[in-house]
C-alpha cells in the first residue's frame, strides 16, 4: 500500500538532454549530413574570401581613378599655362611691328592711315578692340567710335599711358589687354591698346567627353 502512494520517479532532465545531444551527434556522423555541412562551410568561406577580394579591387580602382584624375588635372593646368605663355609671346611679338607702322603714320600726321591700320587689324580673329591715344592721353583713333575723342584714363587704366615697353595684362583670362608705347625719335608720341579675347582654357570635363567619344 505504501508503494502505491509514492509518485513515480521522473527521469533526470540530463537524461533527456543527453539523449537529444546524442541524436544530433549521430546525425552529424552520417556521411550525407557531414559532407553537406562541410560544403556549406566551404561555400561560405569562399564567398567571404571573394567578397574581400572584390572590396580590395574596388578600393584599388577608386584610388587609381583618383590618381588618374589628379594627373589629368595637372596635365591640363600645364597645358593652359603653356597656351597662356604662348599667347603672351605672340601678342608681344605682333604688337611691336604694328606699333612701328602706327608711329610712322603719327609722325607724318596721317590719322586716316592710323584708322585704316586699326580697322584692318581688328578683322583678325579674337581682337575685340584697338585704340590709339596721343601723347596727351586723348584717344585719336579707335575701332569703337564711342571712344574717339575721349580721355584714355576715363575708360582704361591710366597707368598704361606711362609704360615704355610692350605689356600684356592677362589678369583677366577672358579679356587680355596689350599695351604698346608709340615712340618717336626723342619722345613718346602715343599709346596703342588692344583687347584680345583668347580661346577658353581647356577644361577636364571637356577632355573626358572627347575621350569617351
């Protein structure tokens, strides 16, 4: 009777846990499950390795593009500088013989000849304006008639009237000013000013577009 009143004994929890673990281990020991697990791990490792390689390639490509862009920018800057220097040299060389012809016309008092010289010269590509001022600083000839008869210093830098050699002022890349003195035998008889509009500088974007085409 006493035995019937005692509750049945429960199996220890560890027994069930160990039983479950044993079944899992037994499943792993099966060739099909074991090989599948190994393949899965290998594929995962291969994926992570390839992803790491792709990241390295992307970073390297980005660095190379950045380096190439810097090199292109440096090349373009040097090219623009060389073009600017060439323009300066050509303008100085061109103005000297032209100023000699104007000096001869001024010394002979032939202002009509001066006008003809200016209007012929302004036909050249990229020259926007030419003016000649006399020794007193009055504009006596201009391709823009609005300046004729006006004081040079009212429209242009008065310091230009004091120069004694050809000067190229390219502080404004879109409007280069060339000034040349007109020298007589013993004194200055006038000043020539020309406004030159150079070609726009080379831009990196335009170069890239040409390369793509």
